[in-house]
C-alpha cells in the first residue's frame, strides 16, 4: 500500500511540475513541440517494450484489428489535448488549464451517461449541476466561454473513455498512439528543417535535447502511475488526482503571476465545491459497497475498479 501511494503521488507530482519543463520551450512553437513529443514518445516507449521484452500484445492487435480503430481516435484526441495544453502553458493560461483538469472528472461522468448509458447518482447530479453553474458564471463574467478549460476536460475525458475500452496497458497503448502520430509528426519535423523553421535544428543543442527528452517525460510518470494505481484503492487514486491541477493552479498564480480576479476566484470555488461533493459521494459509495463484500471479493472489486480507471497520459 505505501509503495503504491508513493508511486502514484510521484506520478501526479511530476505531471504537476512539468509546467516548468514546457516553459523552458516557450520560444518553440507549440505545434513543433507537439510533433517532437509524438516522435520521441514512440522511440522511448518502443525502447521500454524492447527492454522488457513485451511485444506479445501485437498478437492481440492482429487477432482484433478493431482495437486499432479505437487507437486512431484516441491518438487524435490525445494530439488535441497535448497541443492545447502546451500552447496554454506557454501563452500564459496555466490557470485555465488547471480548471480543465479540475472539471475533467465531472466531464468523465457525463460521458459515461451519454456514451455508456450509465445512470447518475444523486450526489453526482448535484456535483455536475454545480459545476455547470461555475462554468456559466465564468462565461458570463468574462463574456466568453472558457474554451481552454473545456477543451482540455472534454479531450481528456474522451481519451479516458476510449482507453477504458481499448484493451491495452498504458505503455503499450501510448506506443500504438505514438505510432499513428509518428508519420505526420515526422513529416512536419522534416518540413520545418528544410524550410529553416526548425528550433530543433537551428536553436542550439540545449533546446534540441529538451525536445528529445519530451518523450521521456511523457512516459516516465505514466509508468509510475500504472505501477502505483494497481496497489491502492480507486478512491485514493481519485483524491491523489487533484495534486496535478492544484499544482498547476499555484504555479500559475505564484510562479508565473497569472491574474486571478475576485470573480474568477469565485468561479474556481464553485467548481471546487462541486468536486468536493463528487469526491465525498464517490468515497462513501465505494465504502458502502465494499463493506458488504468478503475480503477476497472486496479485493477483486478494487482491482476491477482500478482497471476501469482512465490512464492520464494526456498531460
């Protein structure tokens, strides 16, 4: 249990402070960072799978090609999420991005209702309703829809939904997604180089190294999360999840001095109230359900719950 908590907290902490890494690449266009992240993620995940001798899952793809269709869509959604997040961080919208990942659990609940025909419990209905009030409040106060936050929340939620039914583990899945993204990404990298627009070629070895390591920093917290989440209850994973957007919020506010007006703070507080209701209701439901189970059945229940938890490799 202690090891699982440590690994999971470490993963979410790394995702939280990766803002500083992307800021080091602030002079590189977001679309070029995105292309390099795609290419080097493929290289790094392929290296890990080769080192671990874990290529047997390719037989699963041969036997069931429909899995590839799911990964085409998840790769597309992941690309949008990565691009918007990197652009937001380097354009001074860290607080907006943090709001998106605060909202994400509630968006995932709604997607479950719409796509999987799941039913909302009373506490979930109240949480979603309050969150909707928060989004409407922010829209009204600023005169524009919080599109950065909602785009991140929707793409992250959709990605989680697709990965929930994809049938591959985190590293294997990211490898397939990176493979789909590799061809267009590598093509754009070549184009940037031939047209003299490539920061990778012309901006010095430091930026080049940072772009190469973007694949490493994508995969490492993902591996830590996968190892940690298997060892702890789903409810604990849910609480630890909020480390990342909380770090984003405070980093944006205190490290990069993004403006937080009173009205904007009110909008965040409304969303936070919704999340508290959602989290408390979820924990209470899980505890009530597990209290009726035997020790072995309870363990099985927790494992099945964890397997349904979406892997947050989008960060």
